[in-house]
C-alpha cells in the first residue's frame, strides 16, 4: 500500500520543473553560442567550400591550358631557323582547299 506524501509530490514537481528549466537554458546557451560563432566566422571573411572548389577547378583548367600553350610554343620555336625568321609554312590539305575556293 502506498501513501501519498505531499513533501515528495512537491519535491517531484520541483525537480521536474528544474529539469525543464535546465533544458531550456541549455538550448538557449547553444543558440547563443551558435549565433556568436556565426558572427565571428562572418567577420573572418571566409570562403564557402563550393566557391573554393569552383576556383580550384578554374585554376586547374588554366594550368592545363598553360601546359598546352607551352608545348605549342616549343614546337613553334623549334620551327624557326637560327636567324629568327620562321621556317617555310607547310600548308595542310584543308588550307589548300580553302585557298583555292577563295581565289575563285
């Protein structure tokens, strides 16, 4: 048989409300901490990851194009003679056909 003790009932209610208040304070502290950290990060002028990846891809493409242009430059330099004048150009069949059509 259980008897109701008003002291224990009141203590239980007080503990339940204290737990609710503590949980509310914890959530409020987390929200405050998050807002402060977001403010600090915004002041640091950081870049978002997707923007960084886009610029990184652009830099990689520019590097690849630079390598292609370097190799083309080396070919062109090797085609020049010692006096610095370009060697005689060799026409490709496509250019010959275009030249023939242009002269008509």
